[in-house]
């Protein structure tokens, strides 16, 4: 090849290398989109009749990655509209923040709903109520720091009013709300990094007035939280657990100034998540929705970019539906497990349930056997049923108490509606503090 031909070629090569060096995002390549199909199937096939938390998560995810599934989006928006019109007072601060993010994502026509229903003002009030609760109850918010981070993120992205000084006061990395017991919550830390990065960017762009010390502190917080997130990285590349990894990836995408290239092998994390997808790990709509954006290189900070989030993924969910493989249990065999409720004492029973049952089936069976000892209540959350009381003893955010789920003494990483139980297992619900 002659020199004159080589030069432009070298130039092109260099040019194509530059973006990958500047931008620390690793994402699934187009030829691998097929591996994301199970996530889309989960989101498509869900009913979304159980309240809106999971609809909001799914809508936000679809908007961000630019999937044009108009039927599904229409259904989800109808549900969200219903919530906004009829039951906004019952919605928690973080849920409202998610509604704003989902409706406002990527310059779409539903954005006007945010302003017609004054959702930003209402979020400001709900955020204020969280802070007031912290002042009255020993630093404990009405909900949790995952939701407070969502609040700050939505207020920051949609030009709401919030006090930077309060953010600096409440989001110090040492705050107990980043922890459950002694365990750092990667989900919470990741959401806080996204929120703080948004606040930092608006301070730098001069959208919000502040003094230099706030900006400096926010940078210090981001650095410290990123370190904590990275220290939860497992050998296989997951960060925290399967369900926190997508959000941790988003946090690491936007904070690459704060860690060294060698501190995180993004490709390894991505590959492990893809393997987990193929093993059916993300089988609830919220799990699928929360992991998808990161896999396509998107973060919640892309929500109010001035362009629509159209991507190469475009119509790939509209392609013909593959038949769903439903795993029918081979036979209606039964299994038996040991189930206990622990307060100070332990109350146990042997419970027989059909093979393939989930934790909740065991609890229901035990309740039928003895309502006084095993009676319980639950409420729907975006992740499925959440146990609120057992034996009439109620979990409380003000006291940081909850009903912890364990198997063989080890805390579960799934809720009662999704954890499939095994023969001979020792299941426990334990009155705990976080
Ligand atoms: N979302 C929220 O407000 C929840 C925030 C979150 C950090 C969340 C995890 C992360 C996420 N992406 O949504 C969270 N869990 C919190 C804050 C909490 C506490 C809830 C009380 C409060 N202050 O708001 C608390 C009590 C510490 C908690 N989670 C308990 C539990 C257990 C529930 C048991 C029950 N009583 O039903 C359980 C099952 C852990 C256990 N072994 O007892 C649990 N959480 C799990 C497993 C999870 C993961 C769910 C994964 C799955 N596939 O089902 C989780 C994603 C999540 C939901 N919790 Co909490 C964390 C993880 O494993 N990565 C915002 C809102 C708008 O939707």
C-alpha cells in the first residue's frame, strides 16, 4: 500500500479509538441484542395490574433505551395517568420521582403531564416531608435513601427547587442510611452517585448558585461512594448482587473521573450479567427494567438530554414473538421445608408445599395451619409482595425494623413472591433491625 493511502487509514483508526477512550461506557453490541430478548419478553408479558411501581420502572427503561413498543408504552402510560389523577397522595417520594423521570424521558409528548399535574411542586413537598421525618425520627426518612436519591435526581434534572446545602448535609457517605446493618447498599450508593453527579453538573454549569465548598464536598462524596461501590465487586464481576449490578454500572459510567481504568473491568461485569439473563435471573418486570439501560450504555442522567432516545435497538421488540417456554413442573410432587418465625423465641413448623412453590406459598400454608403464630400481612411493591407484619408485629421505617427473609441462616436476595423453595430447606422470617 502506498504511503498516501495509509495515512487516512491510520487517521481513521485513531479516530475510531478516541471515543472508546474518552467514554467509559461498555455496552452490548448490536449483534448481541438478541441476548437481551428475555428482558423484553419479561416486560412485555407482564400484566401491570398490581399498582404502578413496576409500570413506572418499565416505562422509564423502555424510554431510555429507545424501544418503540407503542402498545406496551400506551398501556403503561394509562396506568401512570390513573395513579397521578386518583392516588398521588399515596405515592411515595421516590415513586413520584420515577414517574417524573419516565414521563419526561427523552422529549416525548407525555412530558406535558408533568406540568399539567404540577408534579415537580408535589415532589418538592414529598422531599421536604422526608427531611422533616429525618429531623423528627433520629435521622430516619419516611422511605429510604434510595428514594431520597431519586428525589434529588428528578428535581435536579427537571429544574425543581432543592437546597444544595441540605444535599451536602444529608448525603455524607458516612450516613447510616447507605447501610443496612453493616452492609453497604450498592443500590442506594449507586442512585446517590447519579443524583450527586447531576447536582455537581448543574453547579458547574452555573444553573444553581452555590459556594465552592458545596461543590468540593459533592466531589468528595462521589469519590467515596464510588470506592464503596467498587469494594462490593465480586470475583465474577457482579457489583453487590445480581439486582444491584445494573445501577452500579450506571453510577460507574458517569463517574469515571473518580476511579482508575484498572479498578473495574466493565466487559467482565457485562458478560456475567448476560449469562445471568440467559439463566432467567431477571424474571420480574422491575428486575428486567432496572438492568436494561446500563446494558445499552444508558444512565438516568440521559433522561433529559435534548434529543429523543432513539437507538439502534429501535424496533427489536416488535419482531415476531417467540413462543414463551413455560416450565411446567414435571409432576405435582410435594416437598417439605422447615419454616420458622423468629422474634425473641423461634416458632417452627414443618410445611409441605407443591414442588416449585415460592416462599410466600410456604407462609400461606403455615398461616392456614396456625393463624396466631404464622399470621402475616403484606403489601405490593415494585419487586412483588413485601412482608409488613408477622404475629401482628409491624415493620417500621422510623424504627428501622423489618421482617428479614433467610434460608439456612443466610439472608435471601429475592422477595417472598420470587424465591423458589427447595426440599429440606430451613426458611425463616426474622424480626430484624437494619
Ligand atoms: N425502591 C425502594 O424504595 C427500595 C430500595 C432498596 C434499596 C431496593 C432493595 C433497591 C432497588 N433497586 O429498588 C431496598 N431494597 C430497601 C430500601 C429495603 C428496606 C425497605 C424499608 C425502607 N426503609 O424503605 C429494607 C427493609 C432494608 C429492605 N429493603 C428489605 C428487604 C427484604 C424484604 C423482606 C420482606 N419483609 O418482604 C429482602 C427480601 C432482603 C431479605 N433477605 O430479607 C430485600 N429487601 C431484597 C431482597 C431486596 C432486593 C430485591 C431483589 C429481588 N429480585 O427481588 C433489592 C433490589 C431491594 C428491592 N431489596 Co430491599 C436489593 C438487592 O438485592 N439488590 C424504590 C421504589 C420506588 O420502588
